[in-house]
C-alpha cells in the first residue's frame, strides 16, 4: 500500500462517522510508504479528539507511534490511547500499547486500536443534538 491510500482510508473513517462535526488533520508524506498525520477531530457535542500517528504501510499497516486523546467540551480528559513506552514498569501484557481512562494515572491494557475503532468508541459517548 502507498501512504496516500492510507491517508484516504483515514479521511473516509472520519467523514463517515455520524458524530463528527468537522476536522483539521495535516497529512505529511515522508516517503512512498511512510507518513505522519496530526490534528483534531471535533464532534457535534463539542468534544474533541487529538490525533497523532507515524505510520509505515509498506508490508502492513504499522503505526510506529500513535496517540488518540479524547477531551469533553470543557477540555476535561476522558481517555487516551498511545504506544509511548513510559509504562514498562507496570508489566502490561500489551506494552507498549495502553489506555489512560478518566485520568492520567489510570493506565490499562489496550490492543492498540485503529482510529476507526476509537471513533466507534466515541460514537457511544457523544450525545447527538
């Protein structure tokens, strides 16, 4: 797969989510198969998802780094998925993938969801107007 195809998949996932109001994502092609994306997705209830991914799609979709941080309309932290290696001492079986739920200190295992999975989770939390 080429990185442009992956970027198109990301756009389609965002644009097909019924709870998305708008988004601002920067797509940065680093090579034929590598790229970086960063930005925000805004939801109809005023909540926001901050997104960062550095991905290599040459043989398979490999997210070398990712962060998906969800905040409510008052900018209160709700959850964050990431694969930063800062919780090795916790001995999580999914290390480095993990999730922070409701507060930074509440760290749990995570299978490392894709953006589409995170959007599905957010759909269950966003109240439609």
